[in-house]
């Protein structure tokens, strides 16, 4: 019965996405404002170049992995909307991964279904894929890796598993978990993480080192392969460009106004890199505080990364929306005044920014300063949301090895 209900929800969401793709084709043809994301046109052009045996980086502004252009090659000989169907299918795949991860953690069926609905019928998520943005593939990949880790598959389903095929012990969901465990003990957790015995027993394990080596080897292999195929164009456009990227166009980031004012003057590399410092500090604190509660750590890291990034657009929000359903069962934030306040503040700050963005983009008014102030307000909204989520989260390590008992704590002392 539960599987039938979930299947029905996914089927309805699939039909809804199909309708949106068809509607997008009509809007692109008959209306001035296109439904299709401009990035999708860039993807399609790069895929066309690759299909003809050329480098996808011959398409200006294509700054993505060659794998993306490879996946969209059918755009040239099947249909131009192939990529939209692929991205929407990845969108649906995310819902399966969300359900699988929550079930592994012992979450009740009704909460699993509710969490899946929060992803499938989120306006940000179902429009991103149907407009031709590739973020659902990124989300599906991240959740797949998390699911593989929880199943003990270090080598991504290639039968190279924890401790000769044994699935790691997972800490199950419990309605009686105490909220205080996520608030008052983070200093203790950080101190414990640096204890030599804890480092050797649960952090620097053979499986973790192996996972890191495999991940690094795959990354280096792919980088070397594409470098051989496309040379420095690949290395610069797909990787190095993003380290020193400066975008003078208005976006949600608080850095956009400074970049806009200084765009005529070539910024030093140090100036471009220094904006990563707040990101690095916040990320380090979050990792040290919540690394054991892996899905929650992913979520707060992603929210912070997006909020403090040099460039922030609406499609980036999907990065943490795919992780939100994984933390909802452990959150005390409900649709009461606390939860509603977070939603209203975050959405209101975004709408306030969009109002000034509309006046600048479509009315040609000089409202750069007001838009920058709106960006500061939006950063404050993200910070408030992040703090509220952390304060109302019931800390729950994924693996029981990382959730040490009181006796273990005494031994570590």
C-alpha cells in the first residue's frame, strides 16, 4: 500500500513535468519571454559541437564538464528537448533516493512520503529541470553517493564494500531523540573528533581513506582524460575559471555590487580569491560541528556555501532543496510560528530583491544601491534560516560507530 502511494505520487509528478516541458515548447514559440533557460541553449550548442567531433568549449560561455555535453548529444538527432526529459528524469530519481535513504535510517513511511512530496512539488525543483537546467543530475549524483556510503559501497556499487561485504551499522530514527543533543554538545563533539583514539578508531579508518583515494583517483583520471582530449580550454573553462570568476551582472550575492563597480579595473587574483575566506571559515566550523550527522552536515554546508558565494542565482537553491527532505524528520521546525517565520523571512527577502531586480532589468532604473541592500537583507535571511535550522535540529549521527556512548566518552577522556 505504501509503495503504491509513493508510486502514484511520483507518477503524478512525472506527468506534471511532462506538461511543463510541452508548455515550455509552446511558450518559446509564441511568447517574447522564453520558458527555456538560456543555459540550456549553451548546453545544446556544446553537445552539437561534440556530436560533430569538435570541442564543446568552442561554444563561448560553456564552462561545464564535457560529460554534460556528451549526455545531451541526442539533442541533435532525437529532439531538442531530450535534455529536459533527462533532467526531469533525474529529478524523479532524486525522489527515489530520498525515500531509500530515509528508509535506511528507519524513518516512518508517512514521514518518508511527506519528505518526497516536499521535493517533487517544490516550485523551485520542478521548474529547474523542465526549463533545461542540469542541477537535478548534480542532486541525484550527490544523493546516490550518500546512499552508497550508507549501504557500505565505497566503490559505488562495484562490490567493493565495508569490511568484506558487511553493511555499516546505521543509527535509526527515533521520535524521542533529545533536541539538546544538537545544541549544547557541539564543543564536546569537536574536542572528541581531535582525540587521538577517536581519530584512529572512527575517523582515519581504512574505509574512509580508501573512499578518499578512490574519489581522488576518479577525479584525476577524468581530468587527465579530458585534458588530453580538449587541452587547456577544458582545464580553464571547466575548472580554473570558477576559482577567479567575476560576474558584473546583478545576482543575489552581496559581492555583485563591488564586482560591478570594479569591473573596468582588472581585479588581482588575491582580490578574487579573498571572497572565499568567509565561505572557508563557515564551512570549517560546520564540518567540525556536524560531520557525524552526514545529511544534515551536507545541508547546512550547502546553504552556507550558496549564501556566501560570489555568484548566487535561483538555480543554486536546488542544491540544498534536495538535501532538505533528508533532515526534515529530525527537525523541530514545524508549520508553527517559528517555521512560518523562517519561510516568510526567506521568501520575503527574495521577493524584495526581485522587485529591485525587475526595476533595474526591465525598467532601466538606477537602483544598484537598493539592489545591493536587498542582497544584504537576503544574506541576513539565509543566516537566520541557517541558525534556526541548526538550533531546532535533533542531532543524529548516521553511523553508530560515530555516535559514541557515554562509556566511550569516558574512555576517550
